C-alpha cells in the first residue's frame, strides 16, 4: 500500500467510518463533510485512493465505494509469544478497525497488531488470545512492555528492563525466567484488545 497525503487520509477515514455503519458516502456527502467546494475535487481524491489500492468503486452507482483488503484496518500479522519465544511470521489473520482504538496522532502505518500466545505476561493483565497493538519503534524506556525480536526471528512480548547497563526482557509471571540473550525492540505496547 502506498502512503497517503493528509487530505487523502481524511477522505479515506470518512469513507471508512461511513462504511462501518453500512452506508458508503456519496461524492456530495464527502465534499460537504470535508469542505470541498467541488465534487470534481472529491473525484480526484477517490481516483488517487483507487490508484493507491485503498478502494474500489463503480462509476455507475452513487454509493458504490468499497474498501480493499489492505485498507480495512490494522493487520494482525502474527501470534506473539507471551510465554516462551516463538517464531514470528507474517500471516495476516484479520484486521482491527483503527476507529475502535484511541491512537491519538498515530496513523495506521505506525502500528501493527499481534495475537498473544502464552501466559508469561498475566500479571501485567495480558492474557493468552489478547490482541496487542504495538507502536513501531526501535527504542523504549525501562519498564515499557515491548515486542522484541530475538535470534532466529523469534518475537516475544515482555517488559524491557535495565540492570547495571544490561538490557533484558522480564516476564510478568514468576513461573518464567527473564531473557538475557540478544534482542532488538521492534515496538512498544500501546493497548490490549480482548474479545469475550
């Protein structure tokens, strides 16, 4: 998926919010909502979004705007170990609608989601089967819960700790041992989604 300008993202976000309520907007509704004086401007934005792969539309119908798979939300890209580290793989298992989250200024491109597997973080309130929303970043502070990439592309969710200038990954379950082997931070936990 290609990156969007701020205006293109606003148009897409409005379309996404309307489709979430089962009523795709018309060109005139988009123009009115976003303050465009011309429906031609809206058509230009829709054309750009279509060329970038975010939506499909039929010119014959007024509400025939469909989101493509890639624009449906934040992809759940893998399961992540909150137990013993496990191999990470990019196998999209679904999507999270960004409108359901309170991400502030973060865009969909700044985050990813992983499904938690295991119980090493239960005392931090993170359970097996939870969806962890991770902000992409290579650094984090002492005490932050992070997604960390270990050797052989293993990924785990743990608390980043520093002791005597040594960084390690600490579980939130006394049945698990801290991880002292080499790792790199790939993101910081910003929220957990749990479905009942």
